[in-house]
C-alpha cells in the first residue's frame, strides 16, 4: 500500500497521446518484443491519465493445464502491462513486487483484455494495479494484480545485463525504443 504522503501520479507532458499504440520497448522482450519468437507479443495502448490497455491472445505454447493458460504466463502479461505505465510517467523502472489474484481459468485462444493504472508515486516507488478480463474490456475478470515498481538508473541494465545483449542494443539503439525515448546514451 502507498504510504499516506505518497502523491497521485502525474502524466508526463511528453507522454504519448491517449490511443497511441506504444509498441515494444525492446524487440527481444518476452512480454512485448516482436522479434522474440517465444514471447507474448503484447500490444499496449496509452490511456487517459496514467493508464494503459493491452491485449494478449493465449497461445497453445502458454498452457499450464491442458487447454488452460499457465498462471506464470498470465502474471507476465500483467507485469508487462503494468510496466508500460512507465512510458506515461517517462520513468525507467523495474518490478519490485507483483501480487497476483487468479480469479478464473483462462482457456487457450482467449483474448485477454488488460488494463492497468498507476495509483500513487512515493520517491522511487511507483504503485499500480491491473486487471485482465476475458473476451472483451467488459468481460469477466480472470486475473488481477497490485504492483510496486522501483525507479532505477540505466546502470541497473548496463551493470547487470549480459554483455552481448547490452552491446547489441548499444550498436543498434533501434532495438530498444526506450533508449531513444529517454535520450539514454550509456
Ligand atoms: C544500452 C543499454 C540501455 C539500457 C536501457 C534500459 C532501459 C530499459 C527500459 C525498460 C525496462 C523495463 C522492463 C520491463 C519488463 C517488465 C517488468 C519486469 O519484469 S522488470 C524485471 C524484474 N525485476 C527485477 O529484476 C528487479 C530486481 N530487483 C532489483 O534490482 C532491486 O531489488 C530493486 C532495483 C527493485 C530495488 O533495489 P534498490 O537497491 O535500488 O532499492 P531499495 O532501497 O532496495 O528499494 C527502494 C525502495 O523500494 C522498496 N522495495 C524494494 N523492493 C521491494 C519489495 N519487493 N516489496 C516492497 N518494497 C520494496 C524498499 O523497501 C525501498 O523503500 P523505501 O525507499 O526505503 O521506503
């Protein structure tokens, strides 16, 4: 829960307009990357205020039980949607905590309609919540999550990421949208 002196989130003046398709922040991202053959390929759209919507179609490769989505995959979809809120805050942050409720089973072939909103900011801590509904934005709730993201410097990635992947991004910044968006020059 945000502390009492947390402030409401503020949409950054340079945030993409509501309705803008955000695209992948990194082409190899398991959540959103379009060059990642094993990934979820989640497409997120900027909403009003500090909110995001996204869609994700559950594929056969995402099964846990026969014909049903694996819970970890659903948690990833929630995590990715929540992470996309950073575009609207124009902040680089990573997931510190993700608390997930699995409310209904989600069959393979389902289009999961996700929505996330930032609820508060306190120093480096970003509080947010998300929900995933089956079949339509008004469909039955299947999953819910509350998250704490923590703002980090670019060194979080350059110091800890595998060298060959960091090098590949530095050689071709187009592979990582965020390096342009935040004018990162590692
Ligand atoms: C050429 C290169 C270019 C690079 C550019 C890159 C840009 C990339 C852009 C965008 C990437 C976005 C990717 C999105 C992908 C989807 C989201 C994910 O899956 S992210 C991956 C999973 N998450 C992790 O791997 C985090 C691993 N954890 C850590 O690294 C640390 O624990 C970290 C950074 C989260 C915090 O460590 P501390 O040392 O910086 O800070 P402390 O002091 O520990 O925490 C700060 C505050 O947060 C609270 N806190 C931290 N973790 C908490 C927790 N789990 N629960 C509750 N509170 C927590 C602490 O109590 C503290 O609070 P108080 O300020 O004292 O009030």
